[in-house]
C-alpha cells in the first residue's frame, strides 16, 4: 500500500484497460476519447429505455445553468456529509480498514471524487450508478481490495442474477461481473421485469421543465445580446442601400457611446413609391400574460422535487420576516423523506450487507446541532422515566441499565451481562451473536474457557462461513501453532481462500 493506493486494485479491476500509462500511449489515446459536450437537441427525449436517452439526460447540466447548479449543490451536500465506521467487536483494525476502503476509493481518487461521480450518474441516467467491488480473487468471499466507480454508459444490465452486469472497457473488451463484484443503484427502479432494474432518474422527471427554462433563458440572452432574430420587419419606401447606411452609422455611434445596440430584428427593405411603412412579423416571443419570474419559481420547485432537496437549496427564502426561520426547520425535516434520503438508505444497506465484514457497519452521521439536541432531549426524557421507575421500585438499577443499553442511551460495554441479547435491530445494525465470536460450550452446556485471543478473528470467520459455531472451533482456536490444517478440512476451496485472506490480514 503506497499513499493509500493499492497496486493490486487496477490489476484485479474490470477497468484495468481504461487506465493506460503514458508509456503505453495513454496520453495519445486520451486525446481521442474525451467526449465533446454540447446542448441537447430537442425537447423530446429518446424512447425509454435506451442508451441514447441517457446520453441526452447526461448533457442536461450543460443545457440549463440552474439545473446544473441544483445538481451540483445536491451532490456536494452528500459528498460533504459525514459518515462513520463502527465495529461491534471493537476491532480497531476492521474499523481502520473500513475507513481506508472509502477514503481511497476509485484507486486513491478519494471519497469526495468517488461519491460525486456516483451521484452524478444516479441523478442523470436512468441506467443508474454502478460500483465495482474489487476482490483479490474471483471467490465470493475473497478479500476486498477497493471500490471503483463504473461509468454507467459502459454498464449493461442483464437478466442473469449471477452475472447482473457486463462492463465494456474503452478498448471494447467486455467483462462479465458476478453479483459479488458489483453494486447497482437506480432511482425509481422500473417494476417491469424486462427493464432489468433500469430507473426513472431525476433528470428524466424534470427534463421538459429543464428544456423549457433553457429556451426561456436563451430567448432572453439573444434579445439582450442581439445574437438571434426575434422578428421580421418589412419596410416599404426605403432602399436597401439607405437602410444599410443608416444601420452602420447608428451602430458606430452606439459603440462610440458604449451603449448596447439591439439587433434582434431582421429588416427587409421593399422598393416602392409609397411613404415609408413598416410591417412586423414576430418569430418568437414569450406570449401575452407571460411572467418570467413565476415560470422560474415553478421550474425551481420541479427541480427540487425531482432531485429530492428543499426548494430553498435552489432559491433561498427571502423577504418573509420571522416565518423564514421556522420554514427552514420544517423544510429541513421534510428533506429526510425526499429523493436522496432513499439513496442514502440504499447505500447504507449495500455497504453493510455486501461490502463490510459481519461485525462492521457504515452509517451516515451529522453535525447538525438541532439533530444532536433532539437526540439529547429524547435521551433525557427516557433517563427521567427510568429514574422514576427505579424510585417507585418498578425496576431495579440493574434493569434500568439494561433498558438504557437497549435504547442506545448507554454504551453496551457498561453492561456486565446482557439479559436481553435478542433486543431489537434497526436497518443499519447487525446481530451481536452472529457478528461476534461465539462462546464455545461443552456437551453439557458449560461454557468453555475463552479461546486464544490471537485467533479471535479466525474463530469468528469460521463461525460465519459454517453458519454458526462449529464443533471444531474450541479445539482449533486452542492450537497455537497451525490452526489452518483443521480449518481446511471443514471448508471447500473457495471458503478456504476467503478465510485465509481474512485471517492473514488480521
């Protein structure tokens, strides 16, 4: 490991041919593979679903500036949000490995870059976002070396649950990705089976509004800059030469004065003997009763709802006096149930079930003072209730401590013996019995002496691979010389490789 970058990551990643060194012609190849961006063409999207549709959706950030800014703000907000890695066995080694896994994601590019790329695909493509789990070997339980963002446009969803994705690298090579090698995310995944989990992203939901607001802004720009015609003007009784001379003279005078000269009309002279007469034919206009500011406000509301953020993130509240503070709190609380909140939950579940060890969990954290105060207030109320119950002798102090631990108000380490090991689990917690080192017992049920702590990780790994405490665990853990020989007899080849990887790192 050098500067947080493992030299093995690219070697085992499906993106290895996407990263060529300069000596191999990587710089020369790059000159021809950088995409050229331009405005999307047309208000109608290609059919759902098709790769060409996602190409247009991706370009939307270049089409309308406020939409691009709204996406940027939403992505930055998530990238800057805190997270934490915890381990129920209090293993500092596993916590450190989990932290390194995310801080060095994308082969060392780092968390912010990695998650920003991921979210941009999630919000701007119906195909969704993809993360490669880079492993040391093809075995499902082999050591995880790192996480890599995969370009959504290069990922093809299949109908095969064992090989759900085929990745196409920049050299044209196709790589089959097994279920344990890839994480797939989609916003509003389609219930239609034949779409293989393709979603309906934020950009799809807001595209018509994006295009309409872009056209409005373009109209205003052309009207002010004079770079586009807004009307045809037919002038009778004036020669073309006279008209051109007048226009040039007027333009020179305006430039000399530093004024802006509007050139939004195409003027066509018509020869004739009649007095000067003018007829105007509008080419484009906003229409009667059109209110630009109202249209913008409606568009910003559509943007906020599509992305799943408060509208004040796009257009801050102003001029509303004392009501602004209360409304800000209400909107912040409402955000918890909007679009990106579902993605955060999906991300937590994927990391805890598919990436991190059994005892290790990923969770989002917050430095919001209001959130911390709310939690402290609830904890205080529970503490007062427990104190009243102890005072009335409904429960004993030991039982009060047990209740406090189960509620999360007191660390579990403060409890000598957990009388309610089953307890309750939320969607980010893992069972302590399954996650920790099982306690070996004799045939009569008497607990045996604790296993050698040097083999605690081996003990836990074997229990996970065999679905529970195996008969040979106490004997294996007690052997201080070479426990691997006995373990190998209980496991198949893939499981043995996975176990060797895990224990050797411990």
